[in-house]
């Protein structure tokens, strides 16, 4: 099974999402799925770029052997983002060359997921999830405290490897929901 992940910034997002999605795929009995990340060009970063329907169609057309596309973005405090992602999923399903696209938007940043997955957090997970300035108020102070600023992705790779997936699912309903939708999409 081929899975391609589309994100706003493949460099940092890949470091955080790869371990989480590996755990997710193992949870849905697909531990050997071929997980790849779409390599955005430097010009193609941020939500406005990856949400473009023309961009998504180009990705779909260039990757016809992919069974499942996952579009994972930050919510960034934007309340209508879920509706926008739902529209992309519907359009993908209704294409002439049908595509299986599932999406998720992290409350409020993907960094929140890897933080919440840590066992030694000094803040309650709900406080992290509800803050639109996750990186500034929680992520960077935690990384500094842990001495991880000089590691790959300013701590993202290390924290993602250390993150407890069960804990992430416990506190992040969008991760739980995505896992369930992936499971359903794989049913015969």
C-alpha cells in the first residue's frame, strides 16, 4: 500500500509526522505501508499553497500509484479550515480519476501533537491545544529546557521519536479521527 502525505512544510512536518503516521498505520494493520512525503518546492509552502485545488490535482496526477493521500496542515486558529479540507476530500472523491484523500488539521500546530506526546510536560495538554501560539508559548520553551534546539528540526525529530502515540490520540481528537477514517478507507 502506497501512502503519500502532503503538508505545508515537508522539511519540519515530515520530521514530526513520520513517526506518528507509522504508529497510525501499524494501528490499522498496515505497518509495512510505503509512507512518502510530497517534497514541496521552496515556492510551495504554507497552507494557501497546498490547499490550491490545481496543486492537489497536479500531485494526484503525478502519483497515480498512491492508494491514499493524507493532507495534514495546521489549524492556525482558523475556524473554517475543516470545512475547506472537507471540500478538498469531496472534490478528490468526485474526480473522473477518483482519488482517496483524507485530511486533518492539527490544533493549532503539528508541534502540539509531538509536545502532547511527551511524558514530562509542565503544562496540561488542553492548554497547549487551545493556544494559537503553540510554538512560541510552549514548543520553543520546552525544546530549550530539553536542550534540543541544536538537534534536527530544532527538536522536532527527537520529540517525535519520543512521543507516545497513545497519549497523542488520547488528547488530540483529530489524530483519533484520522486514524479511524484511515481504518474505514482501507476496508474492502
